[in-house]
């Protein structure tokens, strides 16, 4: 997966640089709880200053992986290294790694300042230095007026900041974040996502975040590892994960997608024709070595926003069956303000989803329920999925 | 009308517990207080009533006698009994805490399925009469008892230890009898403790021991206080355990009370002893509660 699709947020791409040393490295790490395998022989490299997200549904092993990095769990097999030094067997209190806990785990009997100072006191730092660092952290998270308050006297957003300040106070080499924004409401969550990403960049720390929220992972992370059933399925930038998902599972888990099953047929160089079970044909360009053979069952995925919906038959072939288009009936409309979602029922009964940006305030001939519409897409708008 | 009725209904509902407290706590207390302020008489009942009606209340108020309370301060026996009771109760509470904390901790950390069983095991002794259990300790602690036989059998001692009829037997008795009262509130507060707080402390560099002292112990203070009060208060006034297990020189206020009531038939002095004991216990508890409220705010 060396190709890069779409613009990357920054020029920061250590994973494309073969000379860049690994910062965190997992080698064939397995974690079993009794009969249950939470993480199954997984290897992973995370680079310095990277914002790395572990994304997956609950029970996929992402939290176990994070807890192994923190030292709360030891791998059953395999090795974990930080800057080339083994982490395995080092107890949590001796790791240069700090964690921001899900729902924060703030010490309820201590003030905000004491919570932040806790880690520094364990280090045996001088009192004056502790006071200075605590003041600095409070400034960083904009909580100076609340230093003397107890966690119970703070709002959810403020508690989240205290947790962040406490985890950052020791200036860890790696900050682990377990669903850091899960307890916040939507608006605050969106604001905090950008703040967190900015903070990570300005502090120059390595962040590893665990989340089940793909939007959170896409907004903040440099790279995302999508996990399922104890395995890492794909590690890539948010754009690659979205535009070039490795499997049907990822295409479906990250964002909305229409997936069509069909039989492959090779055309001329790099071109592939798929006769879908839904009765229409897809023609697409495939680059890379994994060109399927004639007659192979393949899946073709198109994101709803890449579907063009129109009343009129798209130009091109005026009659007869043409590839990359299909006719249907509007089954359902979801108006979200910025975009509208159209669920279109095909002749075979399948529902295909298309979204359209509501760019104009008024439309002359709006698409409405039960309309006969055409859905079409460009040959390079979709992705061929093998499994 | 509806509002008035529901108001009255609410008043009645809240009145029930107050009425209970009034009849079974305040009234007996006032009777004891009255007796403590009267003079000893050799009669049946063995005291002179101070006032029999409200009409000569003022008249009689002048006759109220604080002699009994003065008497308590004059005779060193009572002060010694108080101090000795407090000491024995304090030491026993401390031992109960030291024994009970690890027990409660282990219970709170036990697998989910095992916890109800352990909880049952703690409560189980209550199913046998308290008196029988204390008597059983005589059999264990006496010179030819089980404990001494076992120790001699193991070759650890050659002469039987004199445990029964000493303060040690009283400590053992109190710790044994009151342990559940310590373990249960401790268990309740430890079981509620969020384990992620311990993880957070260790993540921030605290050793497991430090995490225990800085996080677990402070957060279990409500359990420690509740358990200690539940042990300390009855232990101060304990009568059966020192009477059965303690020696003739084990001085405790409960025993003194008993002697005053049944041997000396001096009800007023006995009542004064009881009232003073109550004040001695209530005042520090009230002060402590006020401090707790302040700390919570």
C-alpha cells in the first residue's frame, strides 16, 4: 500500500521512509484470556511523533493492545519494544508511557492540582518544580481557575481536560488514549478532536488512541489500524482507509458504502468488467498485481457520495445496457441539512444509497419519493474488493 | 383538600420512625437521666423519686442531686474503669481493623461468583448464639484448652500459656465477636472502588504499595470509620466478654455498671455511669460527623 490517495494532512509520512526507525514495535504479539484470543499474532510499527489510531468495534482487541502497551496486561506471546528496548515484563509504573483512561479515572479525593501533581510526586520531583509544572499544565488545558476543585465539581469536558493534563504532566514518550472523547457530547467532541490533534503536533509527542468512532480516528490520526477479531486488517492513512479499503469489512465499517457482488471479466489492459448479481454491469480500472481471473467472484464498492443521482439517463450510451449506471425508484430520503441521503430501490430489490450535497437552497425539480432515477458513477469512483 | 391530605399523610409516615425513637430511646434515656439525678435509698424501688408531678417541678428542681456525678469523679475506680474501657475498646478496634482490612480487601477482589459465598461465611457466626460463641472461647483459651494443647503438641511451648482471665482473652473475644461489623462496611467501600483508579496511579508511576496507600486507603475511609465506630461503641460498654473471658482485674465500665445495679443496688450511681458513658461516646461522634460534613463541602 505505498500509493497515496488524496492530499495528506501534513508532509509527515515516516512510514514511507525506510530509514525511519520504529518507535513502538510489536512483534507477533498474542494475548489470550483463557480460551479467548483477544489479540492474535499481530505485528505493528508506530513512528515517533505519530498520532496513531486503533479503530474497531468493541471486543476487537484494540483496548487489550493499548493495555499491553501501558503494562496492565502482559502479552501471552511475542515482543513489544519502545525505542528498541523491550517493554515486555516492565511493570506499568516503570514505563515511560502514560494513559488517559476511558471516563478518566480521576482520583475523586484529590483536587485538580493534586491529580495533575500525582505522577510528578511519584517521580520525587522537587516541590517548586511540581508547582511550576502543574501551573503549566493547567494553563495548557485552560483550567487555571479550577486548580482547587474536586473532580466531582467539574463538568465532563473539564474532567476530560484534567485527565489529559494529568497524563501529559510527566511528559511521557507515548500517550495512550482510551476512548478519550467517548463521554463528551457531539459538539464538544468535535471541538476537542481538533484541539487534541493540535496539542499532539505542538508537543511533538507520540499518541496512540483507541476508538470505535471512525470520525474521531479520521479527524485526528496520521494513520489508522482497523482491527477485527483480534487482528489488524489494514494500517493506512485515513484517506487510504476510506478510499482504498483492503476488505469488505473495512469498507463497510468505515463510512457508508454500497457493495455489489459479481463475476469478473478481463477486458483490455487494466480494465475489468463485472457482471453484478443485481443485473447491471460495472467497468473499472484496476492497477496493481491483484487482477482477478475471469469468472472470479469479486466485490465492487462505491461510496454514496460518489454516486450521481439524476432524473435523466446519464449521457454516454443513449440506449441499450451501459456499464456504471443503474435505474431505480426512490425508496427513502433522509434530509440532513448539508446533504440529503437517497435510498434507491433497484429492480432486483436491492437498496443502493446515494448522497447529494445540498449546494443550492432551492432546486427546480427536486428528487422526491417514488421518482424513477438513474444512479451512475465514474469507472474510478469505486474500489474492487477481493474478500 | 387533596394537598392537605397528602401533607398529613406525609407527616404520619415520617412520624412513625420519630415515634419509635421517642418511645424506645428518648423515654428510657430520660428515665435513666432522672434516676441518675436522684438520691440512693434502700427501698423498693431503691431510690427516692425527685418529682411526681409537674406542679412542684420548680420546687423539686432545687432538689436535683448531682452528687452521683461528683461521686464518680471522686472515686478513682470509676475513672479507671472508663479509661480502661476506652483503652480495651481502642486496642480491640485497632486489631479488628488490622485483621478485617485484608479480609475485606480479599473479598472485594475475589471472583464475582465467590463473593456471595465469602460474604455468607462472614455472616455465618451470627447464626450461633453470641453467648455460646464466647463460652466456646473459654474452652479454647483455658490452660488445658485446645490452643494450649495444640501449642504444646507442636512443641512451641512447654508450659500452658495463661490467656484466659487476662486482657488478652478480652481482646481476642472482642476481635472475634465484632469482626463482621468491621469487615462488612469495609467490604462495601472496597468493593465499590474503581479498579481503574489503581491502574491510573500505577500508570503515573506509583508502586502497587504506594497506590494502595494513596488511593485505596483514602477512598475506603468511610468504610474504616463506619467499621471502627460499629466495633468501638459496643466494645466500650461490653459486659459479657470481659465478664466471661477477663480476669478479676479486667476493669470495664459495663462490668462496673452491672456491679452497681445488681450488687450494690445503687441505681442512681449506675445511671450516672450510664449517662456519662453515653456522653463520652456521643460527643466525639458528633464532632467527627461535623468534621466529615465540613470536609465533604
